[in-house]
C-alpha cells in the first residue's frame, strides 16, 4: 500500500513533467534503486573476485599545495 497523499504528489509531478505512463516511471525508479547491485555484480564478474577481497583505496593529499580558484583566474586572464 502506498500513502494516498504521496501517490497524489507523485502523479502530480509526473503530470508536470508530461510523463504519461506511470508504470514506466515506477520501473525507472526501481531500476535506479537496484542499479548499484547490477554494477557491483558486473565488477565482481569482470574481476573474478568479491569486492571485499580487493585492496582498500584510500584518498591521498596532493604533494603540492593547490588553489583551483587561482588557477581558473589565471586561465581566464590568459584568454583576454
């Protein structure tokens, strides 16, 4: 069962977006929700291993101090 108010809001949103097929919209939402499972399964089959057995990837800090704002300003100034 779906909450009536939620269902009406959902259908109103579909009308705003000019979506005529409610079932297709629901299917798309379900696919998006389970997409992570499909991607994980595909990666595991390509690698032939479970994701838990792979080494952990940890973020690293850059060795050199960076300032993206300064770089973008320099690029914009270079165009003028």
